């Protein structure tokens, strides 16, 4: 009959109309600025640099400026300059560090390849997406200081991955420490003590927090 | 003389003359629509409501559409190209003719003693009365008009219909 | 009043039939609501009827192939996401397939299953969105599109929680997949798939029998099978013309031969058939997914021998192709033994399916052209690359 | 489906004037291809399409490849143009000589009717500058229409007999053929905050000498 | 000048405008429109006489106008259909070009 | 799924373009009536931003997604995507602007009536993004038209677009009728139309609008 | 005027208010103030109605699409107050008024300017003869129905002016479509109302509304829509009214997916808002006519609900009609221009003509009682239902859902 299909269609929309008032499956709107976005743990937006310690972010960057990510980054949005000197890393081994580490988020394609190729678990993907800026040149080019975030933050946004990374790193460092100890024992006469490393990767809640966390960032509820 | 009539006359004559003078056919058609609306306003002023509405409905609503359609179909308006200027002789001749006819008409109007009632009578012709008259004394005329309209309908279809055989008129 | 029919009947038709004087050339696009991006059609109209239609491409030509020839094999993977940005999973897979063919890599069983799961989920996303866009072109006020996007969001949530991104999944790797889904993920996906037919039913109740839809799509934009084959048209558009050619069956890509599914075929090759092909294919995809979730094997998801960084396949060439939701998506790679491909070519189904656009639209009105274009299902990222 | 040798032999028997050679693909895909001479390519293509045994009615992929002039080393095996002999012989000779550059059009053919494939055809131009005309196969397979236009656009191969040979992707006023290996993209590196490699080299040209003692990459606006 | 006379003057002026247009323009559509104007001018007279004439009670004038409108509309319809038909054959809407009876 | 209850401890990105409450208070003080009218003006415009229905690439899909039920840009009064530039207030450049497309984008921008705003959505629109090395890709739409808000991401989440939209609303509300903080369209010397580049033999002519685009100097080692 | 059972204060409140204001003016000016007040009242009420129709449309469409719709506009000075987005239309109005007005250089400047003025003016004229309540009718005209249709004719002319005057190809196509659509649907629209005129024997909207008074057993209203011919007429009227007001599924002149914005493509700012306003005014006026003619006008549906003032009933029904139109818009897709004209000429016009005969039958058999009354109902229903089926089958001939085969 002419019109039956139209009537059926009207029925479906009416069902959706009514359903939008009582059925959560039909009213799917998430009121974003009021209710924060629900991000899955795997969500990736832009990279950040993991630091071991929140109090001295620049001193405890995991990054050793190996420049693998710079080379592999498909849109070439990472710029690294190696340091001239070396700093001891978490295991106490002197390492290079990035004197300049810049990521142009205006170019970054959030592909996560830098994270995949990083052998030091130094670069990870962030959850922050509320990054709209009014100036592309000043607002979107992130330098080392802006990129560095402590390991606790990493634990906050990606608990499973961070735990796994920490477990692996601790094991590696312990193994390294054992080896160093063994070497030290073998030498038997070495007077200089090995730096203990335990606790650096500790994601405990007692770690100091930054003074002023910005409330609007990160898509969390006020 | 009533101020309203003067206004109506100005609008009416102005738009009619502009329509006839305009070099853009679409403007002509739209101005003429304005003239027709002016005539309807005159009817309203004169108290012939029903005729006024009929005038608007038929002329503004229908004839103007058909005119616009004809203009667009004959590709006169879409390009907005000005209509070519007509020959000088023709224009002068027509103005002289029209002027002559106008003179005769005006002479007749002012020369004829008209039997005018002293006070304008209240023209209360309701739709009901009109209908009754149409169905009563003028029933035959109504029928004939109906026939004329039907014939005109068919005629217009036949004339304007496309010659394609596989595409019969609706 | 009764005059209207006298004039209007023939004159209205005359708009369509008798406008042989000047033709009207209209340039639809690159910014036009229904060219699905920055496609442009230069349409010559006779009244509202199309007498000539010339597609113009290149407004989204972003040099994917050139960039890929200057970068490593792995770095091209995220770029393939942006080819057909509605179906990054299948473009990923097609590229991985070509690279695997080039280098002769093996793929573990679980990864093969996951690829099929992702590809079919992508097909659900693509087809439901396409149908939504098609209805938008047909003049609905977004309602079917929004219903489709409501379901799409659920699938995108799955993709996001697995791969980290809603659209640009960057999930496949040559030699396997990047992330192994958790049991919770699989359960959620399975529940979603089980619920999907309900959405399809509602969708079909709403629209499939709609008289206006039937009148607007049946007999519109017919495409004969022989022409379609010659023009290289693939995917649902080809099958709507009645040609049985589905690479999942023909090539037996991946583990598709292990699954039981049917390939729907149209008879008329018109817009309605193309619409229904999508609906029926979604129902088949649901079947494939249900089987896949039941029989998903355990095991690794990456070939342990696979090398991603510094990947240098030996010299040679390979053409890998896949039944993407839009048709045959192929990657043609020539390796000269260096880390970058010497030639990297995408065979875009969207572009080639447009070959016969003019023939399909001729004689129809401008409103139909919009719908025909919508029913072909193009994504400009793939058309122009 | 017949193998490639059989096809070649049948073609040579059918078209005695034609030159048909097999180009071996050394990769693991082992998709070998038929190299046709441009003069006989259209009729061979038509034959392949209409032959009842092959019925290659579906031309899936058409693409261009640029092979610039270069010194042959043993790595580049498949670029040996010798149509008669096997390529291995040449490789093992390890002679270094200048191989003239050419452009290539590659056609991937399948059969929808018989569901087999693929047969790969190759056509080569005389050089990369003036002898760049190849016959168009669009009259045989309509699917080559846009793809040949694209090759014309990006590689500069002129397809004789193409019904509507215009640029496909770039604008008509564009003069270059950007997919060629020696194409140099326009220089617009005014703002390159994270350059590497040659981009870095070219970006440097846009920047004046850096001010002294700049440690952070925070940019400062130009006065 | 009485009301009636004023109306009649208006009507005759309108008639003249229509006449001049119909005579002066060569475009068939405009000629038709001029004729329409003349018809309308006549209608004005009917109403004027009905309103200010000696027997306003009778609806004759109004009814006459109604019939005239109907017939004029029919005339316009047929006329414009003719214009379109002529245009189809002659590709012209000039009156002078439609001088042959055979299409 | 992530269940981040607390705000992230670090300021992840520079807060470029945000107007602080103090600034707003300061602005409020410069005249009661004028300010009230200005607020009304700003309120009306900020709550009735009709975007141009104009999508370029991948980001366009996320732009559409922002208009769909889950994110519902309609809540901000911005769901009326106008296909004609004459009725649009906001141009969301969503996706890669190719050199072939750039003249049309500029033309569309010129066709929009004032006051008009531009959001560059996604890496490609801001800088050419991952495709910036392409010969046919414009390295940022701000070479030809003025951009108000940059939303990085590839593509940005729909929520990020909503965030950008709220930033734009803030910006519109903060605009004054006169003075140095006047809206761009109210400044007497501000251009409303911009020259449309021509298709050249090798590149667009000119490749950028020098009156609009001056890249800053990036101090780096040579 | 018939004897009124409920002559409450509320019923007369608007009139009393008007008279109270008029009373403050000198007698010589009173007629002027009287009319000015009426005009102001109509403009205010329906201006606000328009404003809230737009927000209602956006919110209801949103709900149909499982969204929330505009809900954040609030007030300029109180940022935390959201007011459910009800202030949205005022924000839009401020935006539209302050927006730059662009007239394309090539456009026909006069027509481009006149079109929005004409369309708004004429779309408002229809309100003059609608009886909004028992005592609320701005102008009592003998030939009100005729006037209403006459007033509405110029709107499509304005669309044509806009489309042609913009000198835009899309606009020109839209202008052609608008003309074809008007010519096709004016007739069924008028023909659908004629049966009511035939049965009630009057062209006056007031009398038509009054003729639908009364109830059977106090609950079954005597509205025309509850007769077979009235129901058919109402359906035809609905379809034709949708087409006349360019609403989906007949929004061809501004078909977004085909013609950008059709005749509105070159309009910006306030002029565009005027078109928008006129569209809604036209829709409201047509709905008002449909209510008056078929849905009992301001009459209450049941006797015991009569205590509610009649103008509230009218506005309620009006809102119902608007909601229905929004619902239609949220569901249906657009017809093609040839299908649109075919629907009018091959379906609606014949059906409307038959329905006219049906009404004549109804009028002639008004004396039938008892079992004959049932027969009268049955015959009358058959007169519309049988042709509906036959014509419908002819209209949809060749179109049917299909079944599909699968590859082996």
C-alpha cells in the first residue's frame, strides 16, 4: 500500500524519539565539556617524555637522545639535539641526554611509531587532547620542558602498560645491578660503591606532585 | 477623488508602463504582476472583495507563473540579456495610436453625461449572493466558461506538448 | 483556478524535454554538500537533465605515493590509514598483504583471524556510514546518517581501545598485528556484533520499504555488468550489477576460505541494488564475525621473524590486493633492495569505480547524479591519494 | 590458467611481428610479467581480453614506473632490458654500464569470467625526455582511463589513442611530472621547526644566521 | 470629476498603456501581456460601473469580471502555450518571425 | 578503559589563547552599558556559530562525528552546517589543503560574510601535517587566510573539536567593539578578502600571502 | 453568532486587554490603535512562536536522532545559567542581524532586495483571516478562504525572484523548481479545502470553525477530519501544505544535497533570516488553516475540556501540527522534481476531485439516519479508499522491494 513504508519509517523515528528520553542506548550524547571524555587506556594523541622523577624532570629523562624516533617518525616532527656531556641515568650509567627535544604537534600524526621503536621506554603517548591554541608557532611546538612528564603521570593514564614497563625496567636494572655487583665482587678490591637504583621506578603515591596542576586539562571532571 | 484611488492609480499605471518599457523580460513580467496586484487593490477599494481575491489568485498566482515559465523556457530571462530595442518607427506609431485611442476614450468619458447616483450606495454583495446569482441567472454562462476552460486546458496541452510519442501528456 | 493544469502540465514537462537551446553548465564541487569531500563534477544540464558530466579530481591529491617512495616501509603504514580514512583497518591490511607478498613473510593464525575481524568490523563501519551518507544525498535531515554514526561510534570505541585511535588505527604490521586484544575486548566486540542485526533491522524497517526511496533509487543509475567489468569496477558496485567477483572468495585472501559466508548479487545494477548490496553484505559480515569470535585461536600475533625497523625486502615486485569495503584495494610495490620502496602504488577502488560515473548519470537529473555518486561510495583520500 | 611462457608462445605465434618478452620478478612474489613492444600492444591486449582461454576482461591496476638512467650494479637485476636472455647472466658479469632511463607502464590483468589472474603487461618508452609515447589501452579496458591519465599527469607518458588525455590530479597549468624520481618539489620551507636530512638543508636556506646563545627552541617572532 | 469618471479615466489610461505596449514591442510574450493589460482595463470598467453605476445592487458587473478573468486566464494560457510552441520551431519569440502558418 | 579520577599533575601544553577570568574582569570594567551590549553581541555570536559544510579529508569525518549523536555539536548551537558560504560564520578547515584546493578555500573564505572565523582542524590544515613533504600539499592554510584556532591532532577527536569550538566562543566573547581588542572585522584596516593564489607552472602563485604569513625565526644550530 | 456556553474571562482576556488599551486613546484614533494592536499582537505572538519553533525543531530533530540539541546558550550575563538552550533563537537573531549583508555584484540588485521583503510580507498576510479563538479573528472576511490562498500565492513568486535575481546557477534551478512546485501543488491544496466549503456552505473561516462545534456524547467532536471525506481532504491538505511551504520531503528549491541552498545560496545575514522566518510563518499559517478547516479550529476535543480557552486550544493544535511536520522532516527523504509533479497531477489532484464528489455525496445524504448512516459512512469511505489504492498502485507501479540471490 502506498504510504506503508513511510508510516513504518515514521514509527522508527518515533520509537527513537521516545527512546531518547528513557533508553540510554538511544540517548548516546555525552555532554563533553561537562562530563569529561572517556578515553580508553590505549588512546594516543601526542607523545610525551617520561621522567623518573617529578622534582627534577630534566635531570631524570629516560631519553638518551639516541635519535631513533627522530629517524623513524613518518612526518618528521621530532627534533633532537644530543647533549655535549653525559648524565647518569637511572642505573647510574652515564648517558647522553637530549639538549633539545622538540615535537611539532602541528605535524604529529599520532602514529605511535616513536613509542614502538624507542628502546628505552622514554617516549610514550599522552591522553591530552584539549590542546587548541591560537598561535601555531608558539602554541604547538613543544620543547623538552613541556614534553617531560613524570612516571606517575604515565601510571595514571596507562596503568597496565606502565606497570609492565616498570616491571621490565626494574628487572633489567636489577640484573644490571647484580651484574655490576658481581663484577664488583669479582674485582673484590673495588672501593667505589655501586649506586643503588631501587625506588627510582617506584610509582608510589608519595612522590611529589607539581605545585599547580591545571584543572581544566586532561579531560577530567572538575 | 479619493487619495487611495490616486495611490492605486499611480502604482498601477506606473508598474504597467514600466513593464511595457522594461528591457528585461523578467522585470517586465514581475512589474506586470505588480500591476495585476494593483488592479486587485482597485477592486478591493471598490468593495469587490471576491473579485479582488480571484484576481490575485488567478493573475498573481497563476498567470504570472506561466508567464515567467514561458520567459524562462524561451530563454529570454535566464541570461538576463536585454531585449533588443524595437524600431523607432514602430514605437512612435504605437504611441500615436495609443494616444489617439486614449484621446477618444477620454473624450467619451468626459463627453458622456453619466447617470450617477448622488451618494455611493453600500455595495454589500456577499459571497453567498454572488454564488446564488452564479448558480441561478448565470448558470448557463458558468457552464460555458467551464467548457471554455476545459477546451483551453486541452488546447494548451496540445499546443505546448512535446512531440515525443513515448511521453504522453499527463 | 482550474486553469493551472492547462498551463502547467506540459510546461513543467517542457522543462525537462524542451530545453535544447542553451545548456547550463554547473560546476558541482569541490565544495558541495554531497560530493563526499572535495570531488568536483562539471555538469552540463539541459533543464535538470544531465547531458554531460566531467569529474575533476586532484583536490585531495596529497602525494601519498611520492611520500611513501621517500620513506621506509614501516613509516608508510600510518599513511595508509589516511588513504581510505573510513576503513583504515583494511587499507592497513592491504598494504601489509602486499609487503608480505613482496618479502614472503608468514602471518600467525591468530593475526589472520584478527585481521578478518578488523576488516569485517571495518566493513560494518563503512557500509553503515555509506548508507547514511547516501540517505543524506537523498535528502533526509541527517537522521539515518546519525543512526549509522551511533553504531559506528561503538565500533570505533572498540578500535580505539585496541589500537589507540578511532580512525587512524595503524594496527596491522607486516607479519602480524600490533596489539593483541584482551578477552574483555573480544567479549565486547562479540556482544556488539550480536546486537548489530537489530540495528540493521531497524534501519531497514525505517528505510528499505520507503516508497520515496524506491522511487528515487530503483532504475536510477543502471550499470550493465559488461560495462562494469570493462571499466574495472569492483566491490559492491560490481556485485550490484550481478557479477560474482568477491576477492574474499576469488583470491581466498587470508583465512577467508575458512569462513562460511555468501556473496549477495544484484540483478538490476541500479542505485537501489547498490544500497541493498551494502545492507546484505553487512549481514554476511556479521556472520563472519560471529564465526571468527567463536573460532579465534590462541597464539602469537606477530611472526617472530618479522622485522619492522630497517626492513629491506629483496629486490622484486608484488601486487597485493584485498576486498576492501569499496572494492579491490591493491598495493603495487617495487623493491630495489633499499629501505624505501622504489615504486609504491595504490590501486584505489574509489577512483576506478568512478570511471563510468558519466555514463551512469546521463539522462538523469541533477538530483539523481548526487545519489548515484553517493551509491558508488568514494572516499576522496583514496580517489586522489 | 596457462603459465606465462605458454601465453608468450601463443602470442608470438599469433602475432609474428610482435616482440614479447618475459620480465622475471626475482622477489618472493614471483609475479613475472610480459614486456610488449608498444606497436603491437593494443592488438595483443585486445587478444588477451577476447581470447576464450584467457578472457582477461578486467584490467585492475595500471601504473607508471620511472627508471632513470643509472649505472647497473648487480643489485638491480630486473632492470635488464635484454628481452631474449635470462637476466642472471648479465648480473653475474658484473659489468658496469650506463643503462638508459625509460618510463614504464604496468598493467595488471585478471579475468572476472574465469576468476584467474594475474597477467602483468609492461610497456616501456624509448627514453624519459622525448620518446615518451605509448599506445593507450583504454579502448580495450575502460578501467585504464583514469589511471593512464594519472600516469600522463605524474610521469609524463603520453598515451596515444586515449580519448581524453588531460592531467588527472594536478592542475592543467602545472608543468612538471612529480612522480618522476628527478622531480624537485617547490621550495617552501620557511617554517620548519623539526627538520632532518635534506629538508634540514633546504630549510636552513630560509633562515638567517641564528642568534647567539639560543638554547631552547622557543621561536621568536620576526620583527 | 466624479468617482466614476476617475475610475474610467484610470481604466482608459491603463488600456492605452497596454495598447501601446502590445503595438510597440516585438516580443510575443510582451504583446500577450499588453493584451492582458487591456483586458484588465476593461474589467476595471465593469467594477467601476457596478460600484458607481445606477444599479449597484445587482452583481452583474462583478460576475462579468469573474467571467472575464476566467476567459483572460484561458487566453493567457493558450497564448503562452502558442509562444512556446512557436519558439520550439522557430527558436525565436519575435512576432515578425512567426509569420508562417506552417511549423 | 581509563578511569582517571584526578587531574593530570602536569601542565601538559602551554595554555595559549585562553583568556583568564582576571582579564575578563578587567575588560568588564571599561563601561557598563557598552560592556553589556558587547556581551550581548558576543553572546549572540558565540552561541550561534554556523559552520560551513565543508570537509576536506579525514578530519571532515571527525567533524561530522562531532555533529552526530555521541558528541552533538548542536548543544553549542553550532549544528547548522550551511552549505553556502554566505550563511556561514565559521570555516572549519578540516583536512589537508592541497595546492589545487587552496584557491577554492580562499575563495570560499572571501565569500563568507563578516564576522567570520576560521578553525584549522588537524595537523594537515595547520601545517600540512604528515603530508607536508608532498609537492601538492599546502603547508598550512594560514598562509592564505587568517586562522583563529588551531586544533592539532591527526585527526583531533571530536571532543577536541568541541574544545576548539569553546575556545572560539571564548575568543568571540572577549572581543570588543572598539579599541585594540576589537574584533578583527571591526578594525578599520583589517582585510576581509584575501588574494586568491593562481595555479602556477610549478607551484601556487604566490606560494603564500606575505601580508598574512610571516614565519618566525627558529633559533637553532646551523 | 451562536450561543456560547463557556464565555469565561480567560476566553475574552485578549480582547479585554486590547479594549483596555484602546480606551486610553482619543476616539478618533481608536480604530487605528485597534488595528495596530491587532497587528502588533500577531507579530509578537507569531514572532515568538517562530522563534520557539526553530528551537523546537532543532531540539525535536535532535531527539529523533538520539541527540540532545541546543542546550547551552543560556544568558549573556549569567554564564552558569543554561536555560535548556531556550534562548538559542535570540542568539541566532543577534547573530543574523549583525551579520554582514552581501549582495553579489552580478545579482539583480532590486530583485535580490525585494525577494525577502515580499516573502515575509505575504507570508504574514494569511494570518489576518485565521480565527485564533472564539472571539479572536483579526479580520472577518466573507471570502476568507479565497483571501488566504490569494495571499499565499506571492511567496513562491518571491522565491522565484530570489532565485533568479541571485544570478547563481543553483539559485536559478531552484527558481524553476519553485515555480513548478507551486503550479503543481496550489491546485490540490485548494481542492482539498473545497469539500469543506461545499459542506459548510461558507468561505468564512469563522463560520467553518463554528460549523465544527458540538460533540456526540460529549467526547466525539464533529471535526471534519473525522469524516471520510474530511480525513482524505486533510491528508491531501497535509501533503500539499508540506509542498507549498517547501518542507521536507518537498524541499526541492533549497535541496541542500543538490542545490547547495537553492534560492538562498546568495543570501546572507538578515535577509537569509527573513527567508527562514517567512518559511516558518507560511508553515504556521497553513497549519492554522488546516486546523481551522479540518481540525475543528479552536474547538475543544471534548465537551468537558471546554473550560480551557479556545485560543489555547488553537495554539496547542498549532504546536501539534508543527511537531508533526518536524517529525516528517526528521524521517523522510526528498522527492525528485518529476516525481513531485507526478504525485500532484496523477495522485493528489484526481483524489482531491473525487473527494469533492465525496463531499457532495455527504452533503446530499445528510438526512440518512440509523443503518443508512452506517451505509453513508461506508460509501463515503469507499469513495476515497478505493481510488487511493488504485491510484497509489499506479503511482508506485514498477517500484517494489526486491529479493536478492547469492553467489553459489
